[in-house]
C-alpha cells in the first residue's frame, strides 16, 4: 500500500493562543448539556444573569452547533422582557456564533442588530467585543485595512474604561482582551508592512503577557518581534529579542519545533551581523531538531541559509549539496520565497565553480520564483486598496444615513414638544371642570362610604362567627379521623412487621442476593458500553492520543492491520476540539469499515506550528470522489461539516481499486 507523507507548511510567526481566557477543564457540549443548562435557566428570573449564563456557555464551547439553542433561548427571553441590554448581549452572541461557523454575512447582520440596542457609551465591553468581531470578519475577507480600523476601535473602547470601577474579574478580563487586541494589531500592521507601528503593538502585547505571567505567550511575542526587527534591518536588536524569546519559550516548556524555529532565526540574525561561526552553530541546532521531528519545511528553510554560509567559507560542494536538497523539498511544499533563496544560493555556488550552465539554469528558476512572490504581493495590495475604497465609500454612506436619522429625530422632537404644549392647555381646562364635579362627587361618596362601612362591620361579624364554627367542626373531624382511621392503620402496620419478622428465615433461602447481583452486573456492562460510545474512557483519562490508540486496538481485534502514528501532539488542545477531532477520526474509520473492504489502515496525526496534520489511508476498493460528492453522500457531508467547524482543510485522494487517502489540516488557534 502506497503511503503519502505529511506535508508541513512552514511559518516562523506563531500566533498567540495563550492570551485567550482559559476555558478550563469542562465536558464537551452536547444536547444533554444544553438541556441541563436550559432547565437551570428555566428556574431563574428572566433577567440579565440568565442571558449571561446562556451566552457565556455558548462562548465557552466555541459556539459549537448545539449551543445555537442556548443563544436562541437568550434571544427569546430578551424579546419577551424587551430589555436593550439583554437584547444587545443576545444578538452579539448570535453574531459570534455565525462568525465562528464562517457565516460572515449573517454574523455582520446580527452584530449590527446588537449595536442598534446600545446608546452612546453604554456597555463598553460589549461595544469592544462587537468591534473586535467585525475586525475578525474583515480579516477573514482579507480586508486588512478594515480589520485594523475595527480592531483599533475595540482597543480604544477598552482603554477608556475607568478601571477604578471594575471588579477584579472585570479587570482581568480587560487585561486579557487588551493583550489579544494588541497582538492582533501587531500582526495586522506587519501584514501591511507598517513595521514601526507593528513594533509598538508587539511591545504592548509583550508587556501585557508578562503582567499576566504568561511566559510562553511572552516568548512567542518576543520572537515575533525579533523576526520583525530582522525585516527592518535592525539586526543587533533582532538578535537580542530572538535570544530573549527563546529563553522565555524554553522556560515555559515550549515544543522542540518552536525552539528549532528560534535557533533558525537567531542564526539568521548572526548571518546578517557577519558572525559566520555562531550562525552555523544555530543553523545546525535547528537542523538537528527539524530532522528529529521530520519537519520538512523547517529543513527547507535552514538548508539555503547554511548553503550561503558554506559559500562564505569556500565549501562550494557542501553549499551545492544543501541547496539542491532544499530545492527538492521546496518542490513538494510549494513555497516560492524559499525557492528564491535556494536558487540564488545555487546560482552563486555554480558560478564560483565555473559551471555556468547550471548557474544560468538556477538563475532562471530564481527569477521565476521571485516574480511569483512579487506578483502575489502586488495582487494582495491591489485587492486591499480596492476593499479599502469600498469600505470608505460605505462609511461615507453610513455617515450620511446617520445625519438624516438625526435630522428626522430633531423634527420628531419639535413635533412632540408642540403636541405636549397643546395637550397641557387642554388638560388644564379639563382639570378645572373636573375639580367642580369632584367636589360634588366627594360629598355623595362620603354618604355612601358611611353606609358601606356599616355594612362591612356587619359582614365581618357574620364571617367571624362562621369561621369559628367551621374551625370547631374541622377539629372534631380531624380528631375522629386520627382515632378511627390512622390508629387502625398503624395497628395493621405493626401486625405486618411482626409477620415479616417471623418470615426472615424463609426469605434468606430465596437466594435473591445472587440474582440481584447478576442483574446489576448486566446493567453495569450495558452502562459501560453506552458510555464508551458517548465519551471513550481513554479520551477522558489519557487524552486524544489514548483515544486514537484505543480505536486502533479495537480495529485490530476486528482483524484489520492497523498502523497508528502520533507525533508531537500538543498537550493544550481544547477539550471541545479534542472531542471533535476524535469524532472526525471515528467517522472516517466508520466509512472505511462500511464501504472500503480494506485490510490495512494507517492513521497518522502530527502536530507542528500550532497545527495538526491528520492523514488516514486504507488499501480498500476506493471510490470516484466527484461522483460521490455529486450524489450528496451523508457520510462525506458529515466529515466536511466537522472539518469546517474546526476551521480546517481536507483533501481526498482516491481512485476505484487503488485505496483512499484523506489529508486534513486543523489549526489549533
């Protein structure tokens, strides 16, 4: 059976996931959890606390599909109470649900609806959240300038909050959100090549991470800052930042691959500073880690840089060997930036050796790769300019609409004031007329009230006599019932207990204990079977790796030849995401068992750069992918839905008679 190798996409700038609020150890959301929460809310008052419980539970579970019921319930309660704050929170949560599920148009619609219930500077955390999510939508649409505007607005709202009025919990929330927003702004400005502004926000994010004792987060941000300083040509500052970042990541127990990237970037800084020996040492350190972890993209990044060092030292053959190897790797991973470095190195080495034919060949490849990179950047810039123009135009249109609305409100206010004055005049006239009538009515009412009072006193006396007579009759009835009914019943119970006492010896011979134990054992077996299907024991005890290995064991018991390969699996995967990945593997394995008629199955799960790469292959009968997709098979739809929920990508490779291979890349951020 032909096994495909995993393809890694290299990225030196790791995204900051530690700054997000810790979600804690919780059970994955399912319909039963949702039912429990809804039942609890049903016992609460229909107020803001109930709405916050519903929306916070949806957010903590990353807005998974079952949480839609929680949000819908929050919207329903808010509409019944008609509270602006409750409605704003509910529709904000609904907007986030659509954003996390990549339904961007619906997300924008409900965010706008949430904002419509907020007046002035009310609810700053909510206003900041709305703007931050709008920034996320713009980023997903590659509208970087718009994303910066919205993210900046979100941060400005947080910065203006009077912290002296906040509880410790809200202060912590504000600091965590500021950390995420600062890091987002740094990454966004980095994309627009506004390096000075990006550097400012990296510094702010780093200070926030250190103040929150987030050592790993601070290490990642400091390393990103070092990479930015390299781009800016501040090589000595970059070297110091990269070393500090590696030190923080080492202290936090970062993955080896992350430390290898740090060594690679430190070597690049030494190379720019002309320190060949230290550069070579760091490149070799990085290479050792990447080779150990089979990190193809990392190896492809190191080789051209090390080849450049060999050229400087006069070792042309070693330089050519490194860069030719890099070219072969880059052909597989398709990264034009790395291809330019490898071809430039080979051009220089072959030219120095006098092999001008090879030098020319690599120069032409260098030119093609460089032009590809330039064209891609130009296309992105043009797209951003067009989207910025559209954004500015929409902003102007919205501003004009707001002005019209303000004018309409002023006109309505003037009309209401005029109507109020006219109403007051009429009311004063009617009031005087009513005062005269009221004086006559008061005198008549006083006489009637005197008669009513006399009647009420008589009725009270009659009612009191009736009540006393009723109480006495009820006391007599209860006394009779106690004596005749309950007394006899207690005597009967006593007699029964005496009979049971006499029959104890007979009952002990019926062997009910053994029969009861057998029934309990059968019930326990059934409960274990059901609980294993709902939430495997291995997943709760030893995590995702143990659960996958447990799947492999069951497959072997069923006669399959199974190979499970799990490498560099992160320890901090969110519980919800762990369960979703496990269910995804279950779904694919189930399809293999039902349809493939396979004998051999490979499951390969590799973690790298805050990403998981899942490869599942079988040697079964295969299928026509286009035909199955056209028929709308439920199995493939379910798999694609789970991958979409995880923000991942999926690639199928199958032909009838040649087995099936599916590759899935899942981001962990």
